[in-house]
C-alpha cells in the first residue's frame, strides 16, 4: 500500500482565505466611501434648505410687518436676493380674498441649482387706522433713574 503525503490536500487554502479577506475588505471600503459621499451630498442639501428657510422667513416677515398691500407697493415682488445670498432669486405671490379677508401669500426662493423652495401662508391686511400707539404708559424720568443708579452704586 502506497501512502500519499497529507500536506498536498491543504495546499492553496491560505491563498483562498487571503483572496476572500481582500474581497470582504474591498466591499467594506466601497460601502464606507459610498456612505461618506451620500452624507456629504445630504449635508450640502441641508445647508441649502436652511438658507432657503431663512430667506423665506425674512420675506414673509417683511410682508407681515408692512402688510401685503404696502409691501407690493414699496418692494419688488420678484428679483435677486441681497448679498451674501445674491445667487438666490425670490418671488412673492400676493392675492386678496376680498375685503376684510386674509391675503394668500406664497413666497418662493430658488437656489443656483434651480431648486425651488416655497412657503405659503395667510396674512391679514393692515388697516391704516390700526397703527399701534408707541408711547410708554408712564413718562420716563431719565435724570431720576440715573441719580438713583449712581446712589445705589455708592451705597453698595
């Protein structure tokens, strides 16, 4: 009976193990690179959305502060945003629902990539007779306040 050496059976196992380990490592690295690219894209998108929401908030705040009628008379409703957002453009649609009803206001901003962000709300028209009176309820005696503050500082 002839006996064969057993070491021929295990030959090549280490090479197959190294190849499989390399493939697993390559798939893992590819997944990490893909995820990092996707996270960077999502981060940039989030930054653009945050800028858009700030611009929309500013536009709608101006409409609320001035009233829809005065806003459309005093300011442009379409155009480019001021620096540092001069690559953004804006448009505001104002439509009345009749006397005494709230106005429909739609503010839109568009970034340099052409992506449009919008926000719609209703704004009550300002009545010229409803301007708030901006006077303090009690008169302010600044000299008396100053003297009391100095006296308090001296006493400790």
